[in-house]
C-alpha cells in the first residue's frame, strides 16, 4: 500500500472541523490516502492554524464559505460537533459543499432525520458529486473479510445474524428526539451500520428494553429474507469487550470478537461421536492481528477502519466512481433503523 507521498495523483482537499476527533483519527489518516491537504477550517482560529501547521495544509480559515470560494478543491472532509440539542450538523454544511461542486466526506452520524438524508441526496445528485459517510465499522478489516467470506458459495445466503454492542437506549420518556436519544444515535450507529453492511436493507424492527441501564434486544427482518438480533448491552462491565458479531449462512458461520478477532466455521460433515477434532477441511479458520511487528495492519487507524474509509473515498474521487460502501443510501437505511428505536417498544415497527 502506498503512503500519501507515493501516489502518482492525489485529490486536493479541504477540511472543516479541527476538533479532538479530527485531530486524533481523521487528519492522521490522510497520510495513507491520496490526499493533498490544501486548507483547513475551524471556528477557533488558533485551532485551525495549529492543525494547518501540524498536518501540512497550505492555508487555514475560520469560515468554510471563504475556503470554498478561495481554494481549488476536489473534495472536502467534514468533522463537526453537535448543535445545542445534540443533533448532527452535517446536512447544511454538506449541501453547501456539494453546491460548490465538491465531493464530500462527512463523519457519522450524518443526520437524525430521513428528511436531512434526502436533502443531501438531492444536492448530491444535482451537483453530480459523491458523498461518503464515516461509518467506520464496515471498513474494519475483520468486518470487510467477514463480508467477503459471506460471498463464498459454501456459505450460502445469510440466514441470521447477532450483533452485540455496549450502548444504552434512553427511557421511553426520553424519546424520540431528546439529547439522550442523540447520544444513543452517536454510538448506536456503529452496530446499526455493521448490521446494514452485512445484511442489507432493513424491513421491520421489534424490540424490548429495560429501564435500569437501557439495555435492549431488537429483532430486525431484512429485504433479503434474513433476520438479525441486535443486543445493546448497556449494563455490561466497563472493561468487557464492547462488540461481537456473528453471521450464519446455510451450514457455515463466522464470528468477529472485539472488532479484530475473526473466526470462520466452514461447512462440513458433523463431528463424530468419538472425537472433538473435526476434519481438517472443515476446521475453523482464525485471523488475528500480530502485534509483535510494527506494521500498518497493527495500527488503530487501520484496525478501527479510519484509514481504510478515507482511502476508499479518496480513491473513488480519483477514479470518478461513486463510493461502494457507506453511501447516503446506506445512511438512509441506518437512520431508518435508528428511528425504529424512537417508537414505543413491544410492537412490530415498519421501517
């Protein structure tokens, strides 16, 4: 994989929002992508100036309209905080960037309503530009390879899935659009985007929840005929692993533990009664990072999907090909799933 300076061509990019998350995870990922960072923008001048110096941007701004007007850019990355009510602020900024004729990458969650997603889709289509959303989970190497394994003929079609994640659902009185629900959206979009990436478009949701910590169990049906269970385990131990993913096909299955440990159980004959050792052809296969070497594959920027998602977006702009993952259509599905949880529990909810 080439580093930033080794690419023959790079996109000219601006960056809006230089807060802690951008500084920690998104801006450092640019060093592995075909991106020339032309300018950064933040409401706080000192922060914009520091990030420009730290990450090699030529110019800095405190008004993104001025940046769009003053710089020749192919694309813009947008990483914002929430508004006073906790809602994402991406839709109006992304629409301004699109109307200026630039492709745009926005961090998650992209919106809290379907109307905002549709407004961005309309602006994208009118501008004939690309939009990619920062759903990092589908870009985890373990989740990417799990998706590849699911396409193997022996796996068959996905029949069921189980996703476990440590996130709490606010009490019913705190729904549908309280600040607490916005916090649920911030974290909950990770397991929701994982399930959407693996199983596709959702159709219905039925969920039950408990009031002490906000844990919930949700059962989704999907357009492809599969079903999925989302266990939002808000009451688990603080130091226990946060997430687990299991997908079952037609005789084969896979499990991703803690985001990095992937085990595949291929189809094969049942074990004999005499031994627990299976036939070698049907033996489980396991993939884990090797932390004894200083490799890119061991870096959190790669294990957590940040660098892969930035690389994918930049390369889609270079190829003039729309992103294949974390599109606004995928975002629409994720927001539909989230909005299901704003409804009363204990009923089948059409998504």
